[in-house]
């Protein structure tokens, strides 16, 4: 009764109900059948399977299939009867539903087929399986038909010889399916996959039944089938066919090569570009598996490939580039002997209009040249020119492809500097999408290092840069590498740079700066005292990179840098007065980093304060001297920025002994009396000079807030010295620092707001103070600042400051700030002047109107005397902008 009760839902037309019911039976049977508690289950199912009613037969097969998941071994004694039953149901002429259910059940019982008799019996299923699958395909039930391929997959992988002579029928069916373009790509892909498994696991059967040529006669044309853009590339028939041909070549090479070469020879002449593409694709695909046979036929193979590389169609040229890359990889060393015909064609392809063709050509080039010796030398110059141009101008994926191993020992040296320069550009990229390019560039620098050795100056330069980047990434984790990398940096810093500067003693000039007198901008004919300059710029760049590296090692490893502090400081002191500005610049930066490390090293030591003071004294004296005596503006600017950082880091007390010298040096810069600010002899000022002036003055403006921050109100006397008469354009440029100075300096700043004679600079100063009040009103002594602030308003020239200035005033009014509410007469007068101004925006006037209305609401009739003192036009304008309640 239980069986009948449970089987009733199985007869429903609702598939989910049927599946759920079958699962229930299967789960109950898992426990009941082995325990002998359900003896009538299997007899009942056999009875149902022979019922004249279609539903009963179908239900029995569904349950058989489901039960294999839980009690499959229990069917073992009945397997012969079950096989006969399944075969009969597969051939059921009256019901397609029964045939489909039988097909599904057959797949479920496969894993239980082991013995010889069962194997032989199972082979009888294959014709019926094929018939059912064909019927399903004809009726559009592809999802059912592919069950056949799942069964065949199991048959092929099974250790039991389940296929027998049925291989031929399976292959024929698979070829029918994969060549039917009206079927789904996934269905065709499964059919192609069966061929692939047969080639991999049953290749002897394919040979025995002479199936290789029939298979290739179908698969090779599939290479020419246009892919549907909506389909997954992995399921596209052309790609799947290529994979199968590759597998067949690896396992059946001597049977595969002749028909593929024949197909390629004929298709390469086709008017259809897809077939011309398929011709070279097929040759490229089989080159690994058929390598020995192809080496013997290189002439005709290369004739097809090189012809395709000149094809007018991009797809054909791309396939040819791919094929040549495969040949170069697998047909060595024989293919190298054809370099005279192959290399020029590849070089031409590097200039193809298609990025895809170029990328595949780079791949082919890399593979082809890897095993070449001196044969490559005649092609090296044009080749390197194309590669370097591509590294600079191509899309990122092409740039990655270009970074390849293409070195010819000493012959590569002339190109190394340009290559390393480009690699440096890639190695500093930080975006996630650039990670592969950065990694490839790092790899290439390592390859250059191996091929050229440590004796190459540019290589050492970029190696120091590489170590610097790694130190920045690892931070104190880099400490373990210091014993290896610091000596290398010392070695570069101590190199003889090969420079020779001859000075004419007959006309000595005591004013020649201790910072050299020779820079990258000097020209021999402009300096009669310098008779001869000979500079190996590669070594100078190396020194600069090594100097920078020492500073970064110290900065990122801090106390771990202790063993190297003394020697590094000596080198940096020496380099701070080096004749070339690039080295001095890096020394100036590195000195600050060394000082940071020294502070960490000496902290907590008994003599720590004394030693730290010695380092600070050395660094500060160099910086102060640099400010006034160095002839390079960028170096001086860096010294100013480093001093500002030091003041922020260690505080005013530590730098107090140097303040008078610092202020004096700052004054020298503001008066344009420093060595770096002296006019050139030709009196011309170019754009670079202007840019350097801005960099320098920006750096000087960084010093002022640092002074004010550390000294507070005590900065006032120094500020008085620094506030000298300046050209309006310069004061406008640096006045942006005024807000920060005022924030730290406090009340004394108020006395300077209204004393500025230039209106634009005064407006800038007012804007700076307004922004400071908006951001940090609690830090500003409003009772002292506001009277002076309002006194310089309204703005006279720089109305770009209007929104900042007037929104500051209005916000204070609208918040009823007591400091500004004591200045109502001044406010009303200011608001009236803004109201009549033709240059102020409606937005600014709206702000003013709201603030004025707020005053009216608070003071009412008390405002009347103030308003009566206004000119009528001012009073009317003010009334017009006030919101109407």
C-alpha cells in the first residue's frame, strides 16, 4: 500500500511534484530496503514498467533512476533483468516520454556496470541511445538529447571496455551534432568534447576504425565558422574545434598532419577570408603535436603562414601572427634557419593598423628571437626602434607584450639606457589596472641586470630606484636587506664621476660658490674661467639615485638604520656641496630623512640628546647655507620645505638656536638677494625660470606658517621683519599662507591687515583671514581681528574673494556672535556699500540681505539712527535686498 500511495503523485503531470515524490521514495528506500522492510518495492517497479499505461511505465523508470542514488547496489542481483527492461523501454514505439525516461535511467546505472557480461550487454544500448537522442534533437528537446553525450562521456572514461565497435556510431553522431549550425552552442560543444575525449583516451579506437580523416574533414571547416557574439567564447564551435584538433595532434600526430596540411593548402587560396584564417589557425594549432613532421615540411608551411601575414584581412593576419609564434615556440631550432624570410615579415607586422595583429606579432617575435644568436644583429636596430616606440605609444596590453626578453649581450648596451628609462616609468605606476605592467617592467629590469651585469651605470641607477621602491613598500620590513643594499649605494656614491673642471688661475674669483659653479645649465662659452668640462652624466644620475636610496632606506627603516647613520651622513654632507644640482637636490632631501632616522636611533640612549643635537646641527647648518648660497632654485626650495618639516616634527625649542639665521636667510630670499636669484648674464628670463621662481616662493611660504606654528605670538617681531615692501604680483602669490600664519600667531596679526597699500594684496589678506574664521573661529581673537577686518572692507579689486569674505561676516551676524554684534554701525555701512556695488553678485547680496534682516529683527527701532545716516541710494539698495517677511 505504501508503494502505491507514494507512486500516485508520480503520475501527475507536474514535474516538480514528480521529482519531489521520487526523492521521497528514494530516501525511504535508502533505509527500508537494506533492512528488508520494503520487499515489494522492486517487484512493484518491474510490474509498473511493463504496464500498458504510459504513466506507469514512465514512473517506474523515474524511480529506478532516482533509487540508484541511494540503493544502487541493491539492484545488482536484478541487473540482467533491469538491462533488458531498460533496452525495451529505450525502444518503446508508443511513447516518447518512456524513451526519454529510459535514456535518463541508463545514465544512472552506468557506474554499476563492471563485469564482462554486463559490458557486452551494455553495448547493445548504444544504437537505441543514439536513436532516442536523434528523435529528441528533431523535436527540439536538446536538453534531453545531450544526456547521450553525458553517457558517452562516462563510457569513454570508464576502465571497462564499454564502447567496442560502437565508437564509429558515436563519432558519426557527434559529428552530425557539432556540424549542425541550427543547434545551441552548448549542445554542439558537448558533441565536440566527445571527439576530444576519444582522441585523448581512446585514440587507438579512432585509428582502428579509420576515423581521424572523417573527424578532421568536419572539424577543420568548423575553424572557419563565424562565432556568434552572444555566445561564450569557450563554447564557440571554432574554438572548441581548435582544441580538439590540438588534442588529436598530440595523440595522433602522423595521422593528423597530412589532412590538416591539405586543408590549409586549399583553404589558404579561398576567396572566403574565414577559410584563409582557418588555414593558418589549423597549422598553428597542430605545431606542438606534429612538430617533427612539420619540421620536415617547413617550406610549404611557412609559405602559407607568411602569405597570410600579408593578407588584406585583419583576421587572417592575426591568425598568421599567432601561427608564427607557435612555430617559433615548437619548431626550434630548424625554424631559425629561415630567419631571413620570417623576421622581415614579423617586423612589418609590428606596424599593422590592428592592435590585435601587433600584439600577436610581438608574441611571435619574442618566441622567434629567443633562440637566435648573432643572426639577429642585422635586425636589432630596426627591431629595438619599433619596440621602444611601442612602449611609449601603445595601449597597455601591447606595452606589456613588448616588455620581452630580447637581449643580444653586448650588442644590447646602446639600447639599455632607453629601455631602463621606460621601465622606470612603468615601475612607479600605482593603479590596480597597471599592476601587470609594473610587474613585467620589474621583471625586465632584472633580465637586463642578468644580461649586462653590475658594471653598467644606468643599470645600477635603476637598481637603486628599485630598492628605494621596495623600501617604501616594506617599510621596516626592509631592514633585513640593508646589509646587502647599503654597501651598493655607498659604492655608487663614492664613484669617480669622470668629471674634470679646469679653472683659469689667472683670473680668480673668490665669489665662486662652494656649491660648485658648474650645473647642467652652464655653457662653457658663458664662463671664461671654466676651460673644460667633461661629465659622464650616467654616473651623475647613478650618484643621485644612490643618494636618494640612502635617504629612503633611513626613512623607512628608522632605528634599524643605526649602523649606517655616521657613514651615510658623511656622504650626504659631501653631496650637499656637489657640483651638480641633481645630486645636491637628492642630498638635501635625504638629509631630512637621515635626521628622522637619527631621532629614532638616539631616543632613549644616555647620550642620545647630544648625538641627536649633533645631527640636527649638521643638517640645519647645511640647509641655512643652501638657502642663500646654492645656485639652484629647486635645491633651495627643497631646503626650505625640509626646514619647515623639521620645525613641525621636532618643535620650536629644538630649532630655536637657528631661528635668527633662518629668519635672515628667509629675508635674503624675499629680497631676491640669494645666489640662486641672481639674474643671468644675458638678462633673459624663460618659462623654466618663472616656474622655478614659483616653486621657490611656494617653499618660502611654507616656512612662514612653520615659524608661526612653533613660535605663536612670539612670531610677531619676526613677521614685522618679513613684511617688507614687495611687488604686488609676488605678495599676491604668497599671501595664501597668511591665514595659517594668523591662526598660529594669534592677536598680533590684526595690526597688519589694514596697513597694506596694495588693494589686491589687501583683499587677498582679507580673504585669507575670512577663511580662517570660517574654518577655525575659536582660534582667532575676534575681538582684536574684527574691527581691523571690517575696516578694510568692502573689497576693492579682487572680488573673487567676495563669497569667502562676506559669507564669513554674514555667518557671524546670523549666529549673533557677540564680538561682531558690537560693531553694528560698521556692519550696516558695509552692507549698504555692498548693496549698491555693481560688481558684486546677486548671491553675495542675498547673503547681505539676510544678515541685515537679522539685525533689524534683533534691534528694531534702534537701527533707525544708523539707517538715517546712510545716503538715500544706499538705504534704498539695502532695503531692496532684504528678504520680505
